[in-house]
């Protein structure tokens, strides 16, 4: 990833989240909780997964345990240098398993509620990271890639949102 600053990375993140939130809002209530073909997550579960992805990061920013490391150090290094650049280029791997901490355990009753939750989580994350960044070097754990800088984390979350945004049927 080319080195971009915190402001630019946060702006890209905001734009991707807004695009995903609009796609969530466009989901028809009748199919909101209906699993997609092949037993894949419903639009409601995808929306919840996007919002839930911030929770471990909030925990880590508060000094508690965040994401649990899922790979040994040598595999983290391998995927960090082979997969992460592709993600930063906008190509999220299909079929990548969601870390346990970000899997949906429930979901919002309506698309509007889910979009509000996603926007709220994303805004809270930006505020907390920006505040933390003023006083210290922020590095957040990713279960497959290891510690990422704040701009890298924003970029990963933006590409993640775009990846799932494409899974919402009929979204504008």
C-alpha cells in the first residue's frame, strides 16, 4: 500500500461506509433476513457483520483484548505480504473466513436501523482512532495480518465495506 495519511485514509473509509449504508437502506424489507443462495448470509447478517467488525477494534483502543490472532507468526507474514497488498488495491479475497469476533450473532430489525448502526460504529471508530493518534502511535491487531497502522486499518475497513456492499442485491 502506498503510504497515505490518516486524513486521506479516513476520508476513503467514510465514503465506503456511506456507500455501503446506502446499499443497506435500499434493501427490501421482505428479503432483509432471507439467506442468499447457497446458504450465504442474508443482507441483515452482512450489515451486522460490517458493524460488528468495529467492536474488537473498540476493545483494543480501550486497552482490552481485541481480535484474537488466528495464524502463527510466519503465516501472518506470508499473508501480510501476499494478500494484504491485493486488498489495499481493492481486491478482497472471496470466501475469506470472517473472524469469530465479527460474525453476526443477530441483526437489526430493519435496513434503516442497520445503516444507522454501521454509520454510528464507523464514526465512533474514526473519532476514537483520531483522538488516540494525537497522543500515540496507533497499531491495531488484525487476526490474519498482525498489527496495522491507523491508515492501514481505515483502508482495510473501506475495502471490506466495498466487498460486502457488492453483495447487497439490487442496491444502487
